[in-house]
C-alpha cells in the first residue's frame, strides 16, 4: 500500500481573510485594467490561486506556483491536476521562487508567502537582484507574508534597523517593537531598492498590512510599484494597518493610531 505524501500545508481561514482584505483594497485603488501574470509560493493546496480565480477569473493568467521541497511540490502537482477541469490552469515548478525568469511584458502579481520572518536571511539581496534584473518592476504588485511570533531577538533587530528607526525618529524600545511588526518588510524592501540603486527610479507604495493568526502570529503586507522615487519616511508612515483574529473582524486602526 503506497504511503501518503507528507508535508501538506493547510492554512486556516484567517490567512485567506487577510489575503482577501488586501486583495480587495488593491483591486479598488491600485489595480491596472490588464491581466496579471501570477507568481506564487502557493503551498500544497494553492488556495491563493483559487481565491484570485473566484474573485475574477479574468484577473490573472499564466499562474505559476513554486515549491522547492520535493514532497510539497508533489502535493501541489496533485492539487493543480484536480483544479484543471474547473478551468484553473496552474504550472507547478520545483524551484526557489527567486529563480523565476520573467518572459512577459504583462504586469506581474507576486505572492511571496514565506513561513519565516521577512527580516531574516538575505531577502533584501534577493529582491535587489530581482529589481536589477527587472524580474520585479514598475506596474507589478507584491504580497509578502512574515512571521510575527516569538521574540525575534530584539537587540539584534534594533541594531540591524538602527538607521531606519533613526530616520523615523523612534527611540524607545516599545515603539521600535511596534514599528517592526508594522513595517519591517518595508524596511527590507527599501534596503533592496538602495542595494539596487533604484530608489530614485521606482516608487514603492504599501497598500496595507494585516496581522492575523493561523498556526502562529503572521503579517501580510502588500505593495505596488510605479515609476518615481521612494522616500523612506513617507513610504513607511503611509502604511494602513488592519487586524484579524479568531476569524474576520472589521479593520482596527488602533495599533496605527498609537504609532502616530
């Protein structure tokens, strides 16, 4: 009897409530009229692709889902085959999403759904390379997730983002922790822009951030890219904050209002 494939990733409703909240805000205020090529770390169930298709089957084309772990990729292939008769066409690729090579002038929608903290590893270098290579460029949209759970090592975080905190005029530890939760992916993306020397050519704008709890505390952050320049302080301070817990609750601005 064949053994079941392990490493199945099943996320709860709060994750997709967060995804729908930001997707709806982006569609209302930022989306172009053309289709988007959809590039994702969709997991084994490909729920994000199904969500986008449910909202508008004409919104995206050429959906590509990356998964570098063999067992997870095998499960994603099974899911893609199951969805195909419904008209949802998905290509699954067993590689790192940062190996993606752009082959179309069509705007792209990237969902970089990582399980760890977006402030860790070398994400700013990876995104800098995507920007240099124009894999990620103007008219694209970027959704990223980041882990917001246990203590990330605050002294290390404070040291790493010392320049960002100084630019924002933040000095006390409590405010630094709050701003980290609210905006550390923005810190990382600005570092990527600076590394690629493109902060004077590209304007990153944060559509919003949503805190939610699935198997752990997480944040979902959405960004648009347009021609222009990115000014760090206005880029970060313009963020709108929402919160979801125990299912869907209306947007909660209290965390943002406390930050000024």
